[in-house]
C-alpha cells in the first residue's frame, strides 16, 4: 500500500525534491489583483513541524468550502506513521479543527508541533505495550486524531482552547507535554 501511495503522489507531482516542504499553489488563492475585495476567498493554512521526522509543511489545505486535493495528499503523507511509513487519508475535519484551534489561541499563523499523526494497528499495539494510556481502538488508526504542541503555548492553555471548541476528544498529557485532539465524540481525559 505504501508504494502505491508513493507512486500516486509521484504521478501527481507531489514527490519532488522535498515532498512535504513545498507549499501548495492553487489557482483560486485569494489575490487582490485577481479577485475583487467583496469576492475574497477564505483561505485556510496549516504550518506543521513533525517532531519525529523533523519535516515541516506550510500548506493551504482549504479555500472557501473546497479542500485542495494536492494539499490533502501532502498532509496525508506528512502525517504518515513515522514507524512504518504507511500513509492513510485523514479526515479533513481534523485539519479544520487544527486551524480553528490556532485561531482560538489568537495565533492563526502558529506552527504546530506534531507528536503523533496516523498510527497503523502495529504501531498502536507497540505503544500499548509501553503505556496503558494508549487506547486499544485509538482514532489515530482511523486518521481522525493528532497529538500536538504549540511552541510558546503551555499544554494547559492548549487543552483549554481545545475544550472551548467542543468538537471531539481532548486528552491532556501534562508530563509528556502534548495535547491529543480528535474528531470523534466530545469527551475529555
């Protein structure tokens, strides 16, 4: 499956020299010269740094109510299981949640540190052997969850902002200094 995803990404030109570092350019990106002020498009951007791969991505993933397919593929690859290299298609609501979370923090341009994105069942089982806090049916395996930090923001403040959104699960890992957010049922731990 991983090779198929890589071949697909290569075919659409997403595996150039640095598959996740290049921003996505789209014909519909808001430009003062191209679009009158009353017709502006609401652009949603994510800036992420992966703590395990040391890769960064700065990508416009949604314009108005339309997700940018190339950007979605880049994000799926960026958030791959860093242990196995497997890629899974992420629920786009998670990206909206991250965008809204940085806005809730008053830092819409902030770079988010990713501690964990997608997990294969193998990776999830591996982590469960090391910690009882890893859920057996984790939403990480469905590409509906992400563990994050925001540099310059305490994990307590990050948790408070995520809870204020009331849009899924929020886990607070004070000692490990990260917050889990997902697009599953609203709950907290």
